[in-house]
């Protein structure tokens, strides 16, 4: 008694359909991962700015009620922190590390110290959701807020010799 065993393979159409389904599913997963990464970066920015806000108040009370010499925010300090003297509030290691980490997570950021060293402001661009392209801003008022991009993409925090630094 001889049995006939026949193996039937997959047709080309069946293989193409399976490959197409796998491709569609992987593209959906990758899109979700990109959005999750952007939301994670935004959460890190907000967390780092909250750290700066808390530590800046400690610095202020430990340094004769000043955040340091006046400094106006400019495009030259968006991504890197310039070499500044030890009397700036960003010379505090906790503030400096949080600021550097926030700037790494975002394409744009800026900080300023206002007249008399009595005010400061820091803002960093968010990347995801409805807030993409807007700035998360903190200042010495203690109230963080979201700000839209000022004309030409240049954030305006004030600061310098003639103005207080504050979120717009």
C-alpha cells in the first residue's frame, strides 16, 4: 500500500499578500515609535526645566538674591551654553546639567537674565503633538507656560540691561 503525499507550496500571490500585511503593520508601529520618542523628549524638556526652576530659587537665595549679571537671550546661545563666569545662575551644576540636557532634547532653546539680576527666563522648543514648534517657558514667576514662536522663529525672553527676563 503506497501512500501518495503531495506538498502544496504557497503561491506567489499569497506570499506577496503576507509581505504587504507585514509591511503595513511595521509602518504603523514605526510611526507610533517616532511619536513616542518625540513625546518622551518633550517630557524630558519639561522635567529638566522644572529642575531648573526649583534650583534657580535655591541659587537666588544663596547668592544675595540675584540670578547673576544681565544676559539677553540671543540666537548664539540656542543650542550651546557659552563659557560664562561663575556668577551666572547657570554656573550651578544642577541648573547647567538640566539646561544642557534640555537643549540636547530639542532643536531650539534660549535663556536670559534680566536687569539687576532679579529675573530669569528659560524656554525650549517642544517637538510633538499640537505643541510642536511651540516653546515650553519658565521664569522666576514660578508658572511654566507654552509660548508660540515669535516672528522669524526667534524667541523673545527680554533680559539684558534694559529689561526684565520673562516668558512672553
